[in-house]
């Protein structure tokens, strides 16, 4: 193995690990507490004393403190806390509320975070001193039922002078970059139009904001753009490829980002922070670039659903005359979206492997997809789980047979989380559409999900979409794949973590499976993303 890599901690849970800016400590959550330890290894120090669920760990710029979200024993009390590396914890909230996504001011003396409304139809952006004093709201966002908030962490950032916060708002129908002011001024919209913008990043000079946008060609494309911090027309910076994750140089003259294409994986790329200039690729992840030269180009496609609504997706694999070809449909998880390029499609190399062997792969962005198509499209499955969205899947299979030229008897499907749920639906509620399915940590019964899931955020998101289970029994039953399990005629492989409180619940299928269903609990103690069941590793390189 590489002598510069070493494991310094055991299994890390869903909160992950974060390194302090001075590289003297790593904060991580192995189970029910927040811990820190030095990168070279040694004895971890426990930061928290109360048992609970900890997430969104974020070090202060001066590395003296770490902020995090703490879910108390009372699941309705989810708040922001700040701790020193030595372990003194201060809760910023003074009453049971639901708070999330702490981000630090550049001066390390304040944190901003979101505080959700009790009715889950919006939130406020709050700013507070580290002892909880002086807390006040600087922006308010509301949205219709069926529309979810965009993630605040990763999509919000303080200005270098600490007077403003760039964040995302969908109040005009699409996620755009807005700026909230600490001086009391109303938030200002910096980007406009029928596109999705996200990942705003202030230049260190404070006069520009870089962001990722779909505002060119297909809505499934992504490029790096920049806009003046006072508004105006955005300028496209990245010349080609699928580009995300912008980072400014300290002098604000250059910008780096991840760039991928159909044949190139995401690589670190750098250029001057202006349009129409050469780019330089700094990394090469492939041992042999020639091995991916034959990868096919992902193509954005549209097809009509049962009600005539145009459904977006990505097609991998050429259309052909061979009507005996097999096909695969992939369904993304909740909050996800299928996009163009290596950096935009899940399990990219695996799907290219299938394409090389004659498969046509259709990545379905069913109605209700959260990112990229506006609030109206996202809200289209409000109170209609397993309805129009399943029609989108059925019509996708018809599109494959009609337009792509595949054998309709040889179409399979798979996906994870909500994509696993969609797979279960396709096999049970539309049993003659897919010849086989693989569901990774999917949900077979939303009523069970509400009762057993330990994360308030996930429960309330579902209730905001479907209503309370006790008051909407028929709606929940109509949306439960388990209710139609006896109708399945094709094999279904269910992969599930046995200690997973998020992707519930494969064992229900095991109790009354149709003859073609296989149940397979994969890992005894795993988060919903079983690929992340790993130890914490550091590198000197």
C-alpha cells in the first residue's frame, strides 16, 4: 500500500469527517458523539457529552471551534451548537426548533444557519454570536407545498468582509443566487432566468461571485459562471466540458473547478477568471486514458408522459436498428438529478461498460426531480407519489422501444434510495414494464418510514409532500410498493443495510414476497449509502 496513507479512526458514520483549517484536528462522528483527533492518529477526544445525532460538522476559520447540528433525544429539538476543540459545547438555540447548516463568518466570531418554520413551508437565515446572543433573522424564504429547500450548506457563503451572505432562493420559480445583507437591507437576486444556479463562491476581493449554472445549451449541462456582487449580466468562464465546484485563487485572478467530459473523469482544471481563455488540466486520474476513449456521449432527451408532460432524461448508447438490444433505466435518489458528462451521471463507468456491450441506458428525471427544472416541475408529484412519476417511468420504457430501438421485453431498472423506491414501484405497480429490477436501500412503505425514521428532516419532508399518514391512509397505501408486491412477475433484488433507519424497509418485502422477489440484507451496520462504510484515512500527499 501507499506508505503516505494510514487509517486513523474506525468506521465513520453519515456525518463524515472534516479537517480543521490548520490541519491540527479532524472532527468526526463514529456513532452518537462528536470526536476530534490529530491527523497523525492517536487517542481521540470526545467533544460532546449528550447522546444524540450529530451532523454538518464545520470548523471555524481560525480552527479554534467546530459548529455542528445536534439532534437531541427529543427528535423535535434539532439545533446548532458550537464547541471548542477541548469540548465546551454551547447550544445557540434557546427553545425547541429545527435548525440546520451552520456556516462561519470569516472572523470566526459568528455563525449563520437556517431555522425552519413549524409548517415546513420555508425557513429564515439567522446570524448569531457564539454564545447565542444577538441572534437575528436576515432573510426569509417561503415555498409552496411540494417544493423542497435547496441545501444551505455548500450553497451559502459569507462575503469576505462579513457583511453579506450569498445563498440560493427559488422564490422566482428557479434556484438562483441571492445576497442577504446583515445591515437590514432586503435580499437581492443576482441571477435570473429559467435555469438553475448553485454553489455560489465569493472572490477573495469580494467583487464577484462564481457559481455553477445550466444557463447554456441543455438544462443538463453545467458550466462555471461569474457575476458582479452588485448584479448585472453573468459571464461564462469555463469554455467546455461538464464543470462544477469553483474555487478562487487567493488573489481573485484565477479560478479552479472540476471538469469532465464523456471520456474524461472529473479533473482539477484552472484558468484565468475571465471568458475565452485557455484552461489547464492539473490532474489525470486514469492510468490509461486510452481505456475510456471509446465511451459514448450522453445525450439529453425528452419524451411525452401519459398526460403529455415532457419528461427529461439522459440517453447513453446509440439508437439503432437492432430491435433485440437490451436496455436499462436508472432512477436517481431524492434530491438528485441525472446530468450530462462523467461528473453528472451516477455509476458512470459501470453504465458505459454496459453501453459498450450493446445496452441502451435511460437515466430518468421523473416529475418531482428537485434540481434543474424549476418549482413547477418539482411540485408535479405533490400528493401523487406512485402516480404521474410512475407514468414517466412507463413512458420512458415506451420511448426506449419506440425511439431507441430496444426489445421491450429486455428492459431492466435500478436505483438507490428514492430510486430504489421507483424500482420497487416499476416491478410491482407496473409489472409488465421491466423484466428485472435492483433496489438499493429503497422505501417500500412510507407509513413505516414516518414511524421508524429517526431523522426529523426526512420525516417532515415526506409529510409536506403526502400529508399526515393517519389523515391520508388511501394516499399512503396508493404510494406503497409493498401493497402491490403480489402483482410482481419479474425478479427484484433488494439490497438493504440492516441497521439503516433511512431507506426503510426491505424486511417488509421479505415477510410476504412474491415468488420472484429476492431479499438480501447487505451489511449489518451500515448507513443508507453502503459505499461509504469505510474507515477514516489520511494522506501525507
